[in-house]
C-alpha cells in the first residue's frame, strides 16, 4: 500500500487537510479540477502535530480554522513547515535586546460559521416523465399482446373449421372411392364369367 502524505490548502477561513497517497488523490478529495500545487495554493505538511488528525482519517478532508497569525501570512506562499510554537516572532526592538517578544493574550475562539441555507429539494420532473413513459409503453404492450391473442384465437378457430371441412371432404371422397372400387370389382367379376 502506498505511503500516506498529508496535504493542505486554504478554504475560506479554514485550512483543508487531507491524508492521501498522492497530490492527485488530495486534489480529488478536495474536489478540485485545477492543480493547486502547481499554483502554489496547496502544499505537503510535515509537522507531526498537524498531520495527526488527517492520518487518523485517510482520504477525509479535515477543516481547521486558521488563526490570526496564519491570516497574516498569504495562503498561496506558505512554507511547508508550520511555525514552531516555541519560537514566537521577534520585533526589531526585541531582537536588538536579544529577547523574544512576549506572548500575546489568548485570542477568543472564532465564532462558528453560520449553517448554509438548505439546498432546495430536487425536482422530480424527469423521473415523473420517465414513469409516465414507462406506464404508457406497458399499456401499449398489453394492448398489442391482447390484439395478437385475439388474432391467434381467430386463426385457431379458422384452423379448426378448415380441419373439420377437410376431414368431411376426405370422408366423402373416400366413401365415393370405396363405392367406385366395389362397382368396378363387381363389373370385372361379371366380365370374367363365361
């Protein structure tokens, strides 16, 4: 089985992470037709802390809200390595003194995104048309079979009548032949007598 890698791309106020076997598989999971990697919008993630959740759910897109620190950095040009939590950014004054900038107060959690409006119920126009066409075809087929059955019954009756007429004619002709043969044999017998 191919080794899983973790990829991410910006999606609104979130980053979309996915564990996939290739960049192509990641693009498919995100539903993108464009090559986001070639445009510099998507990247491979190597930070174990960011890789944990996607690797627990391979192929599933994991959305993580971007922090304000992430927002300062333009999404298309992000480094493949996430900033370390241990090293805070330094101001020029702090760098001059050799001290890191103090940590900022914790930021409030972002408000949850409002739920999108529900999609409208799909119309069943095409399904209703297909159902009607099928029902009409079945009714037509039934009528055609019924007409054929009546024709078959009429032909069967005609065949029986023909068989009966032919049998009567054959009986009549056989009777006439028997009578003619008997008359012929009687005439022969009379002819042979001296």
